[in-house]
């Protein structure tokens, strides 16, 4: 079983074994990532003072390093004062990184604008299975919901979103998430999933796009959807 490395006191959310380095500076975090340490599968920088001081600049530096990183699978950025500009940078990184499977952004300052920027990145992503946007300082509303619906027209991987969405139409996203869960299960079982594809990805022209968008075969994802 692979070992994970925390760059902050370990988060209670993860069952993995953690090696604690204390709270490093941004420079220390970047250096650790640059080494490509195979143990660094969980990057937990919750409430990091270095990042909280300059959240946008810090996210720009982190995003550049993470774009080509193939080790980190769980990215935890709780309580880092991240706002919409930082979320936009994160979305750009997720458009290129297909290794990260979980992104935890609890208790930041991301509004619908930032959440939409993340959706833009996820539209090109085939790695992230869980996104946690709960406990932001701003409500996420209808515009955000509509953008995530469009994101699911090309994203076949995301199987759980944790957030507080101010919309009575959250069930529409729940249906799309359930679809991705079933696609993941069929991939893991080696079964065909063509009938589940969005209309625009069906047919010979869409087959290549669907293959590119599909996640790598993995154990069946846990069922989950938007919080009411």
C-alpha cells in the first residue's frame, strides 16, 4: 500500500498513513513537488500561512508545478483564503492534470465565478472524481449549476460534488453524476458504456472524443451528488 506525505499536520479525512513535515513555506512545498517523490500522493496544505498571505500568487506557482505532476492524487487546500482568481488558476491546472482524483477546497472565498472557472477546467479533465466546494463565503447559485451541467457534456469522470448549491434544480446535476458513476462501474468491469454517453459524444465522430474523455479503469466510484 502506497504511503502518503502530508505537508501539514494530517487531515482527519484521510485514512492513509501520513508523514508529517510541519508547516512549510510555499518554497518548501514547491521544492517537495519538484522532487517527484512517489510517496507524495496526498498534498495537504490546509490553513498554510504562506499561502494565505498571497493566495493568488501561491496558486499560480502551485498550478504551474502541478500541471505536469503525475504523483499527487489528493489535493487539499482548505482554509487557504483562495478567491476567484486562485480558482481560475486551479481550473487551468485541472485542464492539464489528469492524475489528481480529489480536490478539497473547503472554507475558502470562492464564489460562483470561481466555481465556474473550475468547471471550465473540469470540462477537459479526466482524472478528478471528487470535488469539495463546501463552506464558501458566497452562495453558489443557478448560473453555477448551468455551467456544471454543460461541463458534464464532456466530463465522464467526476462522480461526486460536495457543496451548498442554492438551487431547486440540483437534481439535474445528480442525474449526471449518477451517469458518471455508472460509466466508471462499467469501465471497471470491462463493459460497454456507449448508451450512457452525452448525445454529442455518440456516433463515429464522437467516439474518439468519448475515448479521450473517459477515465482510466478504476474501482467503482462511490455514489454521491450535490448536497441539497
